[in-house]
C-alpha cells in the first residue's frame, strides 16, 4: 500500500526509468487517504518529469502540459479558435455544446471543418446554416433521429464502431482532435467540470486533444463515476 508521498515518487521513478511511451494515471477516489483529489497525479507527474529530465539524452517521453492557464471566454471568442480543415469533437448527446455551435455557425469564412459527435439531441446550427456542406461536415458514432435525417439528406456520415472500444480508438488510433468542445456541469469544489450523464469516452477523448473548451450549463445533472470530469488545470 502506497501511503507515503515518498513511496509514490519512488514508484513513479521506477516507471519513468522503463522509458514508457505513455503514462496514464487513474485516481481511485475511494482510497484518497486524506489527500485532496488530484494530489497523487501531481506527485506522479512531477516525479516522472524529474526522472526523465535527469536521464541522459533528456526527455524520452512526451508529457502534455497546458500552453496557457484556463480562462473564461465568450462563445464567439471560443469559436474564433477554429480554422478551416480542423477536426472538432462535440461529444455525446446532452453534452454537445449549443452556444459554441451557434457562434461557430456564424463563421462564414470557414471551409472543410469536420465535427464528430454521437446521438445529437437538438438541431446543430452549423449543419442547418450550411445545407450544401461547404463549411461543415458532420460525422456520427451513433445516429439519433436527427442524425439519421441528416444522413439521408447527405449531411451526416456514420462512423462504424464497437461501443466498448471507443476510448481505445481515441487513445491509440484517432488522430489527436484539434478542439474538443463539451457542455459540462459548473466547476465543483475540487476544480473539476463534471461530464454529467453523457460520459462515455469523453475522458479518453480529451487526453490527446490539442485544445479543450467546456461550455458550462447549470441545467445538467451531476453524475458520479470514474473519469467523469476534466480538471481546470
């Protein structure tokens, strides 16, 4: 049992010396032993970085860090990050963004933006504003009634999948998403934005994303579960 921070650092150093290509840390909230959420992952990250930097040849593995601190911005500013040709991911069902989608639909300068989603619950402004498909293309892991109607109209494409394998798709096979945009619960006391009832593969999706944007909604119910949130850091 790793009760002491020193023992956790020692384990992390051993792992780093094996020169892995990827380190994934999963925090068990039932065994925090008085620590705050997120403390153990930070200990492990710092120890791994320190070990890799001290090894000859420098870092042997890429660890992602945020380029800038998280900040609150408008939907229009968020949509301004999108460039022609990008891949976006809207996530699943109720967690798809509405305000961002409307702001993105207003961008008349864009071309060939691909939006991946699953079970779209309400009409998407990006698709409705672009009937000829010159600016936006929709791709769905699983059709809702709306997605199916858009497919029949030539405006939505189906992606075959095995549901239980999708997290592995994002971690191993899908190219890193340019921007992930999710609707979440408001930030909680621990600094997490909860994915609510739409959590299927959102955690895996953001692990390799180049940018993550959350659209906060007080109307979403808080849902407990493993890996069901993203930290503000």
